[in-house]
C-alpha cells in the first residue's frame, strides 16, 4: 500500500522526521545533505525514487537560510530523479511574519519563499499553524494547513483543571481567533491582551487585558514565541491582575537569544511548545519548557494524502 511512499529529511529537524517515519511505518529515505568547505550545499538522493510519491520533512528554522536552501535543492534533486509527486512538509514556515507591506519599501518575503518552493518543483505543501492564513494563497499549488490545537487540548485536559477555572489569553488582538478556537475546545472563557508594539518584540507595551482573569488559571496561547519579551510582559500583567497561575502554549518555539533565561525568571509556570522546531541544548535545559510532539499528526496527514483521502478528520 505504501510501497511508492518515500520520506526524506534535511538537517533542520531530523529527530521529528524520524518520529514521523516511525508513526507512518515507512523508513526514512537515504539522502546525503551536507555543505562543502566553500559553504555550498550538496544533496544526493541515494534511493531510487522514479515514479514515487516523495515527501520532504524540513522546517525552515534556524539556520533559516541554510534550511531553506536544503529544501529547495532536495526538491530539485527529487524532480530530476523522476519522482512522480513531490510534497514538502514544512512544520515551521520561516519568514511567515513577513506576510505584508506594513512599512514603505519592504518585501513580502513569505510570498517570495512560496514562489521559490513552487518554482523549485514542489507539487504540494503541508504546514502547521501558519502565522497568517493568507500565506496559503501565496502558493499556486495545493496547501494543507494543519493545526496543533487538538494536541494542546489533549494535554491541557490531562492536567485535570476544572473548566470554570481556566481562561485562555491571547497576547494581542491579532491572535484572538486562534485563542478563541482553543477556548472553545476547552469550554472555558477568553481574554485578550491590548498590546502596542513599537519596533521589535522587546518594545511591546501591554496596556490592558480585556476579560476576567482574577483568580483564574491563565493559558497564554500564541503561534510563535521568539525572544519571549511580549509573552512575558503580558504574563506579568496577568499576575498583576490577580491570575492564580499562568501557563503559556505556543506552537513554534523559536526561543532565540536569551528567551530561556527570561522564561526562567518570569511568572510563567510552564511553556508548552511543539517540536516543529528542535530545541537547542540551552533551551532543552530549561525546566519550564515542555515539548509536545506533532509527529503523529504529520504522519497521519502524509498517509492520507498519499492514499488520496480526505484529511478533514484531523481538524475535528
């Protein structure tokens, strides 16, 4: 049934790829992906892929440009090796926050990346929790946009907290729909941070929180945690407003710079993230970080796409 299904990975997140392969019951294909001494990336597919349904599992995470070039070159290698269909599984889509012209003379890099992937020869994209839904429209090929909310719902419910004590908090109005979807699944209330940003994440000012958080167990929910500055500021505001306990849940744990150190010194008890991005050694040592796996979600999507079945069950 899966004899024509081939899975490959670059160097961005091989641990996740191995886990996906295990859930899918399909071994990872043999691909050499490395750099020459002159910094050129080299790819060689050692398996016969003629007429196969090939999937490349590669987050475009740090180092973003290296991960992106590996992905593009792997697509080209598979195309020239006569793979019948090439699907790219991008759990974390780099440059996703550059999705619009919000200043004069700036690029829309998320669209450029979509064009690069398409021109390289990809036939389909599978990704998880895009920063902006409209990025799907940047592609002229099918995009399967998966959501990690069911994974967070299962874990939070396993904590045994009463629904009436929970409140899901969006750090800003832009993420309100995302937080509302989690609150609906948890059957709890919703609050939204009123945040004003001037420049980068560290210059975000939390003005207020709209909603009742006093005496509640708050779960801050966002798609990306990068430096952690914005998330920690709103956590401090929740503490000031009388929240009993504060947790955070973010899909993509970029955790750049001294984010782990900031998290350790913050009111946030635990940060739940998925493994769309691998943890660095420093971040892995942070006792407040709890990583949840999306491997089963991706494996199910890959198998259903390979069999030309609907994946709508994954959104229930």
